[in-house]
C-alpha cells in the first residue's frame, strides 16, 4: 500500500509539471506497459496450466481423459465467477462499449484481473475459445482506472481506456498496428477523438514488452506462400463472399446457442457447465483439432502438413486420401463455432478472435483444396488459407482493417496485402447485408445502449432520464373549482400544473397560457371544474426507458413536457428545455 501511494504521488507530481499532451503520452506508455504485462501474465498462466495438465495426463495415462479437461475448466470458471465475482464475469468487448456509453468509460476495478483468471482457466484446460477478448477487457479496465486514479477528464478517460485495449491486443499477438486498428474500429466507434499519439505509443509499448519478455516470433509461419497472381482475383473475391457467409453462419449459431443457455435453460450455472463440457468432449472426440485455441492445428496447415490433423482421431482416414482430408477440414470449420459457443455460453471465459482465425484458416484451406481437386483452377492453398483467416475475422468482428493488419503481422504475409484487402472487404460487405451489426453488439445497438456511427444519438445516449427529471411540481385535483386553480397559479413559479384524479393518479396537465382567459372570467370561475380544462395525453414515459424513446415522444406529440412514471406511478415531468441543456452539457463534456 505504501508503494502504491508513493507511486501515485510521483505520477501526480509529474502531472503538474507536464503539459496535457506530454502527460497523455506518458500515460499511454504506462497503460501500455501495464496492459502488456497483463497479457504476458495471461499467456504464461495458460502455458503453465497446459504443462501441469499434460504432466498429470502422462502420469495417469488414461485414454481420452483429456476430452474431459474442458469440462473441468468450465466448472472451475463457473465456480470462480459465482463465488468471487458474484455472478458477474463482465466478459466480452461488448461490455467495454457498454461501459463507455452507459458509465462514461468507468469500468469496475475487478475487471482488471477477473478476465485474466477466468480465461486462463477456461483456455488452459482446453476450452475452445481465445484470449484476445479477455485481454482487451483487462487492458481497457486498466486504462479506465488509471484515468480515474489521476482524475482525468471524460475524453482522456475514454482515450486511455482505448489505449489499454489496444496495448492488450498488440501484446497478445505481438502486433502493434493490429492493436491500433482494433481500438479505432471497435472500441472508439462513435467517439470523437484526436489524440492518436498516445494510442500508438500504448500499442507499441504493449507489443514491445511482450516481445522482450516472451520473445515470441511470428505466430504462424506459412511455408511456400506464392506471389500475388492477378489472375486469382476472381477467386479471392469469391473466397471473400464465402467468408462473409461463413461469418454470418458463425454469428447466428453463436447467438442461438447463447440464447438457449441464457433464456431457455433454467438450470444452475454448474448444470449448464456440465452440459457444455460434455458437448465439447463429444466434439473433441470426433474432431480433436477443436481442443483449445486451435493455433496448433492451424500450424499444421501453415506447414503444409494437413495430415497431422488426423493425429488422435478415431477416424481411420488414410493420409493419402486427399478427398477425406478436404471433407475433414470442411467439417472442422463448420463445427468450431459449436465448440466455441458451448464453451462460452455454458460458463467458460474467452473471446472469438482465435476461433474466427481458426475457422477462417480451415475454410480457406477447404476452399482452395476443393477447387484444386475438382480441376477448376490451380490455387495456392497456403495463400488462401492465410487470407481466409482475415475474411472470417473481418466478417465476425466487423473490423476489416483489424483483420487485414492482424493477418499481415502474425504471419509476415505483407506481400499478400491486395488479396487480404479484397477478401476482408468482400466478407465485411456480405456480413453487413445479412446482419447489420456484429453478433457481440447487435442486441445492445437495437436497445440503443451503446454508441454507433450516429454521433447525435451517442450524445443523447449519455443522458439519463433521472438526470433531467423534475420532481418538484404543483398539483390539483380534477374535481376542484377554477377559483382553486387560480389560487394555485398565483402561488406557483411553474407554467403548468399537474392534475390528479380522486385516486391520486395522473390525469393530465393544465397550461397557464391555454387557460388564463378562462381563469380571469369571473362568471366561469364557479361554473367550470378543473377536469374540463385538463390537457390529457396517452404518452407514458417510464423511468427505465432510453432517451431515444423520449425524443421520439417529443417529436410525435409536439409537447413541451412529458409525464414520467415508475411502474404506473407518476413521479415527475421532463421538459424540452432541460433536455436541450443536458445535450449541450454532454456535448461539451465529450469535447473537453
């Protein structure tokens, strides 16, 4: 604790002596190194869990015992989430976007470590998911809490949140450009910012510390890559279209399985974990390459050794039978989404980066090998395997630039930049045709809970109804006389009065401007009742409704005030004046 306080004192002292831009650059370095260290810790934990598990398997030497390791990992993960995280694992990039839109970029502190622990257990025991999503959440939480510690502004907090996510991705893949693209395309959607330098510095810092400590080389070294041949352009475009369709299939299957586990199965978390673990055991028994992240299986394709995929399978497939190998790889890329979805939906932790890369590699190999076998055209299989990874990732994540630079950096395939761009763009366009939003954020965008490219809507989403709710108002009963209403207006500072019926339920408004002529007519004061002057409305805005619904009500009714309810109980009103003032304040906040 003493060390931490000294650390804060030093940083705050430096903060006072540096300009804003200088301090942001320093902060980018510190956040990048911290997120990179978290990535190193995560990868090391997964490695040592693998080593420990494999050593135990060698001791017991039971056949197929490893099939039940994912079940063990998911059960342990579910126990950790329920016991220590109170059922809130906070996984997924969508949660970062939700924190940006709904909590002004304030991410709970427990996310700085929770995803490292849970994903290490899940993936370390062979769960079919990736580490990239968890490290993005971890890095974002580090950046957000750094900004909170040193009392930085909203805009600076969002920037450092993105710096952390960028550095995490850069470190886990040893790919700084990819980290930068990920932050711009995924994290900062709909956010106005101009401070690119801290973002670049943090990505470089994360990748650099990972490179120094882990000394990782290129993740996939593809052999026999051929130079780009313009005559293959139609086939690359066709591969991009196929990648987009596979990405749509991936997204829809994943969402369907997630819906079943979270909305239809009314089971305990542990029963769900058992179902998911047993399903993965069955899938891995049939298709062993589905075990774990799957990078080892992709390396068989990269090294021109697809026959190695048959190791451990109960299928008695002759290695010289190329048709069976093609069929086997085709079935693998179709079932990978099942293994990943059951892993995550049943309680495991992880992300979709690695699974989508795996799916894309096997899809690209299947595509090129099938064309070659059927004699349509001779395609470079390794080239198509590589760009297939880019295609599916771009279609699943809706981040084509991230896909392009990720594949270029982790494979050293910069000479295939044109086919990468063709496939990524084609896949992205096709996926957008069938699904306007990516699978992680679709529900949140439809509920208008996260930012989109519409900047005005993003500003409005920062406003909460309770922030502009007016709870102090004057009221009168509908059976009162006009003389009573006149007395209320005389003693009121408001231009409208709330009318309630004899059951104390909201009945409507009375506007002073609309009734002042009647009120001043002495002949009518004792003849008319308040009820005859009430302006009634069928609009009922609930305190839990989003701000867009309120704006729609204002547009549709041309009203200046809207009544707000909490479970049918009237609690106050909202005026256009307050809404516009809140909009100006939020706009100023995002630009300051």
